[in-house]
């Protein structure tokens, strides 16, 4: 367990947080790791807060419980910061990634005293610019890969290109947009403004 | 048997079972969708639509009809399977008994979900446990790998002439059915060879040898039929072991009636079924590192009930925690909480036991819960606290 990376996703039903968790598991699997990707199902309805989880490890994963002390938290809908204690149990040396147009400094007061690293990504703006619609999960997935370091970004990018090519075989015009969304999300979390951490 | 090549993959427990169904290519699958097993008939329908298998899928109007159609198809001589969960299994109730007493080797993949009420879609074992006296063999899985492996083993067990009983292959709803994890698959050819062609000795559509299925039996003979059915259940022990040994040669994965995880020298053993067993093993490893001698007995085959083997496996520990993911509403204990102490007593093993109810309707069971139970077990064995009786784990405090 000590060698297992644990990630918790917070989103709303229909936003793709579960899909993002499964895609991250998929990508990590392809780099030779052991993975778990699973959602917690509550009432099944659009817009309800949902949680999804990833465990990623070089060793076999046996634990089948939710994640209470994650290394990383990803928040796909910033409005959840007001209603869900997203930083609960989040490790001090971990990080939280929030989909927002605001800066990390602006978000931190909403994090109920969390002292670790805060990253922000404007996944909505990235998605609307590259895909013309609000599909936040692709940029959030890229941000999660960049921040967690769960796999090499180049390997991830190549895999995503292959999987988009497969998924969008009949509408290849969206492949480039998705790839651009990944790169923009990488840049967002790499920018100095995104990496604030209270020592 | 030659060791088959392993295919490294990742998929959910439902995908793993659907993939196994594709490899087995059963003759008939009547099914009615219910969460969390819905994906299985959905994926099998896609395999059929894509021409990958030629299974006859029968879209019925209820689970009662699904099991009725399964009984009809299997009686006619077709290899038949279905999938369900929760209320779906409950609605099959009458037919489950008919399938077993007519000695029809139907395979049912059960994705365990609680029964109402309150209405809830999440995992516990109350559906499978409710069917524990229906005459079906029941095999439970810890993860997607075991769900896949158990499914492949189910057909040779069910169809063996010494058995001729239906088999229920169970996995935990959502926890494994919807979790994507690594898995090692086998290639199609070796799976088909392992399962073999189904050649029933007697079947309805055999004009050369007419038989009756399910006729009235007068009291002068009915009791003998019931005894013969019970004999088959007893004989299934040997067949389950033989099939597991053959599967071990094929896959390299060994299966018994239960898995003994670090129990050899253990003072404290947790007896548990399904996905929570992995969580319990993690707790056992942590406590071992802290110097405790603890282990986990993961029950895989619940019917037939391996009472002597369990007693033998537990006889040298100081105390055992018996974990039920099911309430019996008997004012006393869960099903395992009753059956395991009975197995110990019948086999003259007089150790301390404690029994717990956990994980009802999807309540999470964590490594911390398992550690706390081991601590309580030690204190009970030391006489510091009374052993837990019918104690609830992780219950919300009022």
C-alpha cells in the first residue's frame, strides 16, 4: 500500500469524472502498472456529486475500499468546493487540482485549511477553445497526469493520440482539438502561477 | 494439461465475465437486465450482434421468466446461462429450486447487490445468501480475475455426471463488477478446450431416449429424489477440487474451497468472502509487520459448505472473526456467523469466535476496520472483552 498512488476525483454525474478515472487507469496500465479505477455510485442522476477513485501501483492491488487519505484530489466542478469537503484526508505532501478560471490563491480559502499544493486549470476554457464544447475531463486528465507524475507525459500523450484515433475514427476532426486540450492543460499546471504551496 | 498463454489486460469484473461468456459461447442465454449486472447481458448481446458468438439470447420480460427459459433450454439439452442481481435473483426463487432439483447444470453469474429495503443498488451478499438453501453450488470471487476464473470452472463442475447441479458464480456489485483492474485472460482456444462440448446424457429433445422432466413424485419416492440431490451436492466437492486442479495447470492460478492467507501459524484469523478479503489481507500484512500473527481465510466455495476443511484450517488459532456481508434477521447472527461455529463444534474444534456484520448496502469496509477487528479478537482471546456477537462494523453513530 505504501507504494500505491491514490487519487480521488470529485465531479458531478454526467461531467465525466468517472470516465477520466477509468482513462487514467487505462493509461497507467499501458505503462505496465497495476491499476484500479472505480466510481462510488450514489443516486444515479445528472448533476449529483459523484466520487471516483484510482489506485496505481507497481505491485498487485488488493484493497477494495474507497480512498480516505489520497495523495491527490482532482475537482472537476469548482462549485463542489462549497458543498463537499474535497480536501478531507488529502495528504499534506500531495496536491489538489481544481477546474476553475480562478488562481490557486483565490481557490485556497475554499479548501478548509489545506496546506499542500494547489493547482488550477481552466478546463472549461481549454475545452471550449479546442473542442468548441465544455468537456472538462480531457484537460483534467492531462493535468492529473502532469501533477501526479504517475506516468511520463510523452508516453501518456502518445497513448491518448492512439485512443482518440480509435474513439473518433469517424470524426477525425476532433482528434487534433483533444490533443491540443492535453497540451494546454499540461502548460496550465506547469506555469508558475499554478504551483503555489504554503511551506 | 499444457499451461496456456496469459494475456495481460485491464477490465471491470462485468467485462471479465462477459469476456468469459464470449469464450465459452453457451447455447442459450435468457436474461433480464438489473443493476449492477446489466452490463453482462448488454455486452453479450453486442458479441452476438457482432457475430462473435452464436448464443441464442432470449430477451424475457422478467427474471422469473429468465430462469424459466433457462430451465426449458437446459432441459432440452442446451448449455444455458443467465445473469442477475438482487431482486432479480429473488424473483427467480421458485425456479432456482426447480433448476437444482431437476438437476440442470445452468450457470448463473450473480453480481451481488443488497435486497430491498431501503431500496439501494450497492453490494452486499443478501441476494446470494437468500438462495443458500436452493440447491445451487455457490462460488464467490474476490476480484475480476477470480470472477473470470470461477466462471470458466463453473461449466465443467455443473455438467459433470457426478454433479449435474446448477452453479452460481458470484462477485461483488460495483466493488468488483464496475472497477477496472488488471487481469490475466486466457486465449479462446484453451478456454473452449477446458470447458469442452456439452454432451448431456439425457435431454428432452432426444427422440431416441424419451425422458420426463419435473413430473409429480409421490411421497413414496420424492424423499429419495431429494436425497439423490443432496448426494450430488456432496459429490460436487471432489469435482470442484478436480476442476480447480485442472484449471491450475492451465492458468497457473490455484483455487481451493477457500484461500488460506498467512494462516499457518496465525493466532487470529478473519473468515471473510468476496472483495473485502483483499482489504483484510492488507490489514493482515500490516499487523504481521507489527509482530502479530494474523491471517485471513477467504471462503470461495460456500455451497457445498466445506465444514471439515474450515474446522481443520481454524483449529490451531486462538480466535476467529467471522464476517458476514449479510443480515439474517434471525435475532442472532449472520449466515456465516451461524454455520462456521457449527462447523467448528461438529468437528470438535473449540476456539473462540466473534461474529460481525459489515458492508451492508455498500457500506465501505476498510483496512482500518479489519485492523480494529483483529485487535478486538486479541482482546477477546485474552479475556479482556467479551467476544463480539452479531456486532456491526462501521455503523453510523447516533
